[in-house]
C-alpha cells in the first residue's frame, strides 16, 4: 500500500511517500526554522502562510522522488492533531483535496502517534508493546504503547516542554534560537554540579513532569549575575541544566517501564538528540536490562514519513475519515480525538 503523507502541525512543512508502512520512498521537508528564528520562536500565522506557500511543491517533489504516479497513491494520511490550528488546517485541507481528486481514503494521524511510529521506520523489527518518551520543543510525554493504535499517555509535562526549557535557557545565554543543540555542545566542558537547579515532582502523578520552574531558575541565575556584574560559567550552567532535565525525564521513564512491565523503551522527538539524555538512558537501560531504541536525528524531529508509517497502521485498524475531517489544537490522554 502506497501512502502520501502530510505533516504541517508546527513549523515544518513535510510530505512523504511510504510503502507498506515502514518503507520510505520519499521524505521531503521544508523547515521554517530560519524564518521564525528572527522572532525568537514560532509565529503561528507565519507558519500557516508558509505551509500554504510550500506544500504543493513539496507534494510534487515527493511524488517525483518516490517514482510513483499520482494514480499509484492508495491513500492520503495527514496530521490533524495536536498542533497550531492554522498550520494543521493547511495540511488537512490539502489532504482532503488530494484524497478527493484521487478518490482514495483519507487517514487522520495523531502527531504524537506519528512520533512513536518514527521508531518503526528506524527499527524495522520493533513492534508494540513498548514504552515511548516523546520529548520535543512542543511536547514531553510518556506513552504506554500497547498496540499500533492502542496507546495512552501515562505522563506529560504540566507546563513547558523539555525543548522549550532548553531553548529559553539557550536564548538567555545568548545561544540563539532554537538553541538546544548549541547548549548541549557547550555543556560538554561544564561541571554539572555547579549550579543547583530544581527537580520538581507533581504529587500523586509520578510520571508527570514540570520544566517551567527549571527554565525560570536558569533565567534568574543569568539575570542576577548580570545585575551584579558577575560572570556566568556558561558551560557549567548548560551542564547543570542538561543534568536536571535528564534526571527528571529518565527517572520517570525508567520507573514507568518498571511499573508497566515494558522490556523495550523508545525515545522520540528532537530533544532525544541531547547527549546527556542519551547517555543517561543508555546507562539506566543497561542497568535495568531493558532494550533502548533511539531513532536517528532525521526521524526524531517533525517529518511526514512517520505520519505515513502510522497512517498505515491506522488504515489497517479501519481509522479513516470523511470529507468532514477537522483539525484540533489540543490532544486527549488516550491520544485520540
Ligand atoms: O521534535 P523537534 O525537532 O520539533 C519540535 O518540537 O518542533 O524538537 C526540536 C527541539 C528544540 O527545542 C531543540 O532545541 C531541541 O529539540 N533540541 C535539543 C537538542 N537538539 C535539538 N535539545 C537539547 N539538546 C540537543 N542536542
């Protein structure tokens, strides 16, 4: 089955063509990061306008690269939740038009389910059940993946995502936007115990997380030092922050794996690139004897191949939509709508 898939939930316009779920024939992406970097964060209206401007050419490029004809497309999959509503609507309406013109099924895909499916592309033998952490600029979620379409959230951030925390800290440290990767690099030579940063816990919700207090702590440390004319040890502040985020995340994921009885742990989302988080997950998984799956960076960030892959399993489960399909900004705990 050949699926053309579309992802426009945030600031990446992406179109892919996949075969049989896990085989990627084309994976085209236009990242708007440079456009939004001017404003220090994603500007929703600009994201929507850029999706509208680029989606058509990306679809043409994906179809050409995949070497299929438009008539060879068996279904169209599209991210319809969660994300920026205007951005999602561009993709949903483009998908509807294409599915209608080609008279093929339309498959709605939950963005977080897509991130989980990136692991199926990277690791062809991986199958549920497993525990998956999705950590990106917009999400920090721990999901219990019992089946390809039987997934629920068991932990999530109560405020900022881990990536947002890294990005805001990086910005106040003068590392630009999005500065997570630069902060990671800077942390390599730092002392991770130099700055005392909070590790908040949420009473009664052992797998939920909070990163906004951590973000504010870093901002306050930098501002206070500036006011007093004191120098900041940037590498050590970066290392201390990386250690705190990693501890918050890794401890919860490993405890959840234990409680839910998962022998396999998968990590998805851009923050999975963080070297401290990777190293801590590798160590903890080895200690507990659990298998660890971290996809390559190209599949960790937003892309359409993962939407096509999950779309295949949604189709198999009978989850198709009509021309009344809508987009939703927020998600529910069962990862449905
Ligand atoms: O999944 P992703 O590509 O997309 C969105 O969330 O839109 O994640 C991007 C996030 C950004 O916050 C970025 O700063 C962060 O992932 N990131 C990192 C690293 N590489 C990317 N954060 C920490 N360390 C890294 N090495």
